[in-house]
């Protein structure tokens, strides 16, 4: 945002004084003193508090419509749309907070619902789009509800309620059509809504941390806290339980049951009660919880419809009968015919940037997208299972924990003799020795005395043994099995390891964000090909895999995915070091200033971000599908009411709306305005969930969760390490990306500020340093940097 002139500042203060003396009835977010402080300290951040409800994006009237009133359009989620602690990423197609959807009222049955072409599926916010290490009942249930909608010829739309207690009222008000949310069957609910036949059975559990003794009838619970979510079936049970333990501090709250479980894990709460499926969900990322007491009565879960929706209820019951919603935990070595009967295929992989990972709230990966296509071809639900270590890929297939291993696996003789078969090869890559870019190897004999790190379970180990026979003096060191190849290469780049053996595709992945490693020598392994791995006793499944990879459509998809994941990931771009003669820092300054002023962001910072995203190319399209100057994902654009993201003005407007939504997620948390901006940028790059994970990890490490640089950014780097990401809510993060992203934008922003100030000094004798006392410290430092008066890293 432009710096205010003294005249403008005086006018603002005068108006502010007038408002405070004549309009005290309005709801305010900050004191006049606070507003004045903000006016006196312009920063590269928002200079005014966010409104309680953002302006809706303007929509042109339909030329074919006689409606005069402007209809409500898709808009960013307002401050009241979600609880401040809710962790939602608006990047999943067809999923919206209830107040961010262009909703309508429909209280009729299936015939009336069909007129809208949509089935609105109500869930509460606990079901977020996160990267799970195994499918949970909640994930399966939501996935099946979407499939049912499609079978009915309807578009599935998932609507997130603000809390669990809203679900049934929203259904009865006609703002949703079905509740698919682990709803426990109770007599009271049977009176309120129409329930489907049971989708699963469960038990209620008293949950504590794993270091708490089992609670018995004679346990002393004085001073202990027990909290449950309002409106759930747990509430009545716990009220009766609390009568038997009168010293227990019992509370019913609006907090979601998932959040209460996290509070227990973090020691903020002693006990809560949930059902088994929810416990399983949270246990994926919080391993210090235990089932302290299991209540004996078996409960049933169901979907809910309105009482008058008899036709819809009948359709739901038919679907539930034919699609088993429960997930078996038993091992199975069955072939394809049995797999089809159970309705889902289990694909085993690793959490790795070339196979299966999360980016900007979206589950992605070369192997993941191939697996999706394979499951779709067989008309099966896809269940992804992540192997804890590389070694587990073989053992888990043999034991029946999964059906297919898809993790960029090379066909080797050693693997082929351990009870598995490989399908049709789909990729061939050269194998190389990898070292730092300042290293040099002219021949394999130069490897004598050098240390090469490989995992024993990997194909690189076999190559290393062959190399050892040729060069006996080479030293082979075993890397930990839990590391993936990218993490091994990271250690080479960071000088922790000397050399590694890798395939060409792994080096390409590494080059997507760092250039200080390189291929030093080709080992000429001509038979290094990749294929999916199945058990020897599954000939039908092997035949299906081969048929899938023989299809022309699969070959075409493989080429597209290869380019997407291994060729086109965005690279680090060169810095801008000069400004145009007319004082412009981009071809789009006018548009950026317009919307930065509307959404209260510093326009120079937005331009710096725009360059980082697209190098000012309005037609840019990234490897993940982001588009335009601000590289907005199409689904995000839809959430904020914008469609043509290749149009410069639309892209800037959409990007600013999304920045605004993210920025609000850091309000009221004791974070300084400057740090709020850095957190917002990191979230724009990596996704809000990963930033929340990094904040939690920073706090665990004793760092300041409210400060980005040298605190939370360090925790973000750790989220690429297994011991940290396996307990994180959103799993693996390529932490180097947001780390570099924010630092580069900050550096470029400082350059812009300094250059624009220099331009003003050269073109206006009145500019000078008249407003220096209004500059925050880091802006003054930026000007000194430009003048060469202080060191760049001060």
C-alpha cells in the first residue's frame, strides 16, 4: 500500500476522531489508538483490520435473465464462516464451507433434488483434505457419498458446517440433502431425521494420553477434565458417566471432537469421549493417545436424510447394501475376483515427491495419479497405504497388507526371487552417481576411497555391489531404510553424505528446487526399468496391471505425468534488480495497486510475489495446474468466484482474494502484522495445513510459533523428515519450497522498495525522506541495503 502523505494522514486522524465520537454503536475490531498506530507505521502488510464479512465478488447480470437483484456469488470464506482454529484448504473440487457456497433451499425428496442437479453432502469441519497415511472410516464414508451421488446422476457437493451441532438444523432447513458424518444412531435422532441402514458398527471410547492409568469405578478423578462436543451422542453418555465421578470437571463445548482429541494428546485436556473411527483418524498423527476405557454397548453409524425424503432414503439404503462402507483391517492375499467383491484396491507406496504427497492442499504424485486411473478402470475405490520404510514395500505385499506396490520400483533379480511378480515396465531411467555440483568424477576408478550411500532394500544397493566388484576401494555405506531417495540426495547436497547412487528421474526432482547437486557419472545400467509389483499368487491382478499399461490411454497419461512431475516443476527464477525508467516495477502495477488497495495489502509485496509465481507471464501454467500471473488453482478460483485465470486482472483479483482469506487465518493469535504477512505467503505457497503443522512443531522445539523467520521456517524444513511428518496432521511437506519462497519474496520486496524510493528521489525534489519516521525498521533497513550502507545479511 502507498505511504500516506502528511495531509492524508491528518485527514484520516480527523475522520477517525469524528467516528469515535459519533458512531460508537458499531461493532469494532480495534481501538482508535490502534488504528492511529497502524496509520503511523505502514508495513508490507494489511494496514486495516479485516472486515467481519468480506465484500462479495461482483457478478455481471445474466443477459438472458429478468432478475434485477444481483444473486449471491461464490466468495471467500468470511471470518464467521469457520472457527478460527479450523484448518481448511479451499482447493478441493466441489467442497465448500457452508457460507461460501451459492446455496439454495430445497426441502423436497429425490425428484425435487434432481432439479438442481446436485446432492449437497453435509459434514462438519473435522473432515479436512489432509494427506492420510491410511484411509479412515470418515474418508471412506465421504468418498462413498460422492460415488452414490454420481450413480444417481447428481453432482456431489460437500458442504462443511461450522460445527457438528449445525448438521441436523441445516438438513431440516433445506440447506443440505444428506449428512455423511459418522452419525451415531440414537432414539432421539430417529425422531428428528430419517436414518439409513447402518454403514458401520462402533464403540464409544474414553480417551486419555498413553501415560494415564486406566480409569476404574474407584479412580480418583478430582481435578481431572473431561470435555465432549455439543450435540453429539457422546454428550448424554458422558453426563451419566460424570454422575458416577462427581469430582470430574465435565464440560460440553462447541469444539470439534477431533480438536478435543488433539487437546488430550497435547496435555491441554485429560479426557474426552469419541467413537472408534474418530480415534483411528487422530491416532494417525498423534501416537500418544490410548483407549483408556471402551464402553461396552455397540453403536451403529448411519447417514441422515429429512423425514419426508423417503425416495432418497430408499436410494441410500440400496447403495449401502451394495457397497460395504466398512474397511477391513484383515490381511488379504486374494486375487482380482475377490478384490472386486470387496470393492476397493489397496495400492502401497511411499510418501515421496515422485509418488504420493500433498501440495497446496491437494494429494498428488506420479504413482498416485496412475493408481487413480487404474482403480477407475476397474471401477474400484482406491485405498492408498504408505509403507513406513522402503524395505516394507516387499514385506507388506507378501503378507497381504496391500495388493500392489507402486513406488518407482526397479525390477531386480533379488526382488523377483522373494515371492513377487512385476508387471509391464512403464519407465526406463539411467542410473548415476550423484554428488555436489562442485565435485568431478571422470571415470569409475575415481570413486576409489569415496563413500557411496544406499539403502540395502533398494535397487541402488544391487548396483553398488556390482560397482564394488569393479572398484574394490569404493566404500559402500548403508543409509537408513526410512529415508527416501530425495532425502538421501538432500544429505549429499548438505555435505552430510559424500555420494549416492540414484536414477535420473530422482535427480530431476531434486533439480526442481536446488542446483547444488549433479550427476557425476553414468553407471550404464541399461536394464533399469520400473514396474508395479504384485504377489506371485495373483495372476489375474498381474494380467489386469499389464492390460492397463498396454493401453494407449495409459501410455499417453504416463507421458503427461512424466512431464508434469519430472520435467516441468517450477524452478527458482532470477531476481529482478532494476526498475523501469517510468517508475513501474511490473507491466501490471495499475491492476495490482487497484486490488491491493481494496484488500489492504502492500502492492509492492504483491508484485514481488507475482514475479516469484509467474515472472509476469499472464499465460503461465504450472505443473500442478495453477494459472495466470498469481498462479491460482482453478478450484481456488471457483471458491472466490473467478473463472478466467489467464486474464491478468482476474488473476490478480483472485490472488488477492485468496491472500485475504489466508491472512484472516492468522488473526487474533498474537502474531505481529509483519509476521502475519510471511505466514500468509508461506500458506499461499505450501498450503495452510502445512504452515499450521510447522507452527505446532516450532512450539514443540521451543521456537516462537508466532515468528516466521528463524523460527517457524526452521520447523517447516523439518517436515520433510519422516520422524516429524509422520506425526503431522498434513503429513510430508517439501519444506524447502516455502522456506525459499518467502525469503525470495522478502528480498525482492526490499529491492522494489529501495528502487522505487530511489526513483522518487531522482524525479521529485519533494519526496526525499519526509516520511522516514513512519517507516517500519525493516523498510528503513531495505533502503540502507540499496545504498550499500549496511551489510545485506544484517
